[in-house]
């Protein structure tokens, strides 16, 4: 395989603007958490306001694995990707920390989720969600790669 073909498959680094554009368009990804030596990945919808990621969880029971990992993870990563084929793909990795939102931050959560979050059909678009926990992912780093032919 010629080296330029391999480079196209391997990917090239995205600019900061390209990576942020993916975060604004995609609306779902995988949140990766860890405690001690145990890792946990959560597919989840999110919103991005240009500074932080926001997501919500249905109010968990007393022994929620998701909430326990969220509270115990010091540094988390969030993967957003889109793959059409081996020549048309992009991925963005965001590093940061997750923290519960304060009551005065709910308007930012709603605005970010309304802008680009994807929700499965179990959520009604006509009735507001109740009994949920809001989380803010405080971004410390964003990096992205894409196929040589996509922009």
C-alpha cells in the first residue's frame, strides 16, 4: 500500500475549529470513566456550548454504577466519532472532569442539549424530562483526527 494511502487511512490531525465543529454537530458519544483499576464506558447524548459538554442521567437508584463512577473519576475522556467508511471518518477526544451541575446552571444545560443532543425515542419531545441529574464535563483538552479526504 502506498504511504500516502496509508496516511489517509491513519488520519490527520484536526484543527481546533474542526474538532469543535464535530462536537457541535454530533450530539452523542462515549464517556469513559475509571476508578481504581476498573474502567467504565457510557454511550451518552451530550450538548456542547463552546466551553463545556453537558449531559443528563435519569435519576439513578441508590446503587447507580454510572453515578458512582462519575463521582469517583478524577480525569475522564469523552469520545465523539462519525464513520461513513474507511476513507470518510472523524473522531474527537475530549479530556476533562465531570461534575454535577448547580441549580443555577440548568439553563446552560438545556440550551446546550437543545442545540445538538440526540435522544433515543424513549424521551418525549413534547413533555419535559423530570427526575434527572445534570452533569457538566469541564473541558481541559480537545483533540481530533479525520480521514485525509474529509473536512
